[in-house]
């Protein structure tokens, strides 16, 4: 077992531990969506051309952000402004992390990593009302070093969760399961999978596969029943991949990475990016950066990629606006907003940094 200090860091975001260098390999296979086309010829790797800390005034936003500070506490932040409010207090007995709003925005699910008296660990899934009250356990781990993580709601109210056995051991095993919130019953979806998200139409799930021996991860797409799984990004492209999130229309998948890309990826054209201004979303050849990560997105129809931030973020977690025009991102630097059309990144709440997960309950278009 790893040292406890290393475990706590990894526990906040599982694949953050994947710090081994990657080497080039073959391009990933075609996506399962019937309308997908063959990947275009590989081109030079980009660096982001999005303008960071733009001087323009950010758009007026609606809804509420919920984020984990990384110390076991959860916080609410109104998107329109004001001070963050504590949602789950910091505790010496557990770490609250990976919050997710229910489809109606009235409840928040989160993962609770529990420190047991005998020195072992357990991870449960809990649900609470939007005011932080009525906390209850939906899914309880039954054994030591067994963890349920990454709760993500489908539009029908079901929850996709990651079930990990032998947590942090060399024989660790992870799988995606559907949780019926009303009954508490789970159904296995797909083995060797974690950190899943559900498309709004409920037809697709995206997930990460992580090899505990090589400490490398890959990005995958499958049917909602786990069938027809195909890789989008192989495990030789980035040091780590995490936090996949579908756009509202299901055409894009945002995801965060660790490290500069080790190989070429097919780049999205200006038309594919949906930009209304005369700026190409292609950029120059990528080069190594000393900082840890960045946010990317992939077009699921053309299987082409766009880098949204430069490689100096730390495990950014994305959350889309309801109209798909914006992506809010949360990491140690706080909460920022990506304007996809204008290619600008606005600082929103730079005092609200952390590494414990992030979600956005939206009202109206944003």
C-alpha cells in the first residue's frame, strides 16, 4: 500500500496519481457512434489560442457552482457572484468530494471517503438536499479498501458510479455501475472503468481506464449498457486523463489531462469548433511545459480534438453551460469560464480553488 500522505492526494482525484511519462503508440480506434467518420490525417499538436485572463467583462451567469476545496469540505458559489458558502464542513473522519447535482438541481450527491478506526478506508455515496440538510447514504461499501466514487446523474435520475475494490493495492479493480437511487440496487455496466459521465440523451457513457501497474490512463466511449466500448484517446498520449464531461448536445466531450501530449492528435477545424469569429482553433506545434495539465475537448462526430487551456492547470474539472457555449473549470487556481466562441477565458472566483470536484447547476441558458 502507498504511504498515507500519497493516498490522500490520490484520493481526491484518482488519476492524479498517474505521473509516469508516456510514449507514442498507434492512434485510437474509431468511435462507436454510427455517424462517426474516419479520423483525418494527423496534424501538428496545438497549444491553446484561448486568451487567458481576458480584460473583457465576463457574461452574466445563472445557477450555482458546487466544488470541493480538497480538504474534505464542499462549498456552494452562486454563479452571479457573492461569497462562497460552506455546504459540507471539513471533518477529521471523512473527505467529501466529487459533488454532482441531480437533474432537477434540488439535491447534491457526493463521494465520502471514510477513515476507519482500524486504519482501513471505505468510500460511500451520499445524497443531501440543496440546502445541505437531510444527508443520507445511498450506497455503502461493504468491505475494507472498497470505495464508491464519481457519482454522475443521468437525466432519468439513475446514477453512474465507480466501484473500486482493493483500493490503492496492486490488485485494485474498478468498474462502472448504475445505481437505482430509490432502491439502492446497483447493476454492473462495464469492468476496468472509472470516472464515468452520462450523455444527456442517456445513450452514451464516457469513462477512463487506468492501469495501476503502468499508472497510465485512456479515454473511452461506450453505449449506456457498456457495450461497444471504443477508445477515444489511448494510454500513450497523456500522462493521465480524467474528468470527462459531455456537452449538452452530446457532440463534444471535455476532459482534463496531465502532462503535454506525447503524440499527434487530429485537430478540429474552425467550422467544427463552431466559432463565429475569424480565428482558427488550430495552433502551433506543442512543446513541453513544466506545469501539470490542461483541458481539452473532442468532437464525437469527427473524432477531432481542440486544446482549450495551456498546460499549467492542475487537474481542471469542467462543467458545461446549458447551451454549450461556455465551460466553467475549477482547479487550484479557482473557478474560471471558457467562452468557446470568443476563445477567451475569464477569471470568476479565483479565491475558490481546490481539487475535490466540481459541478454547475444551471438555470436558463447558462
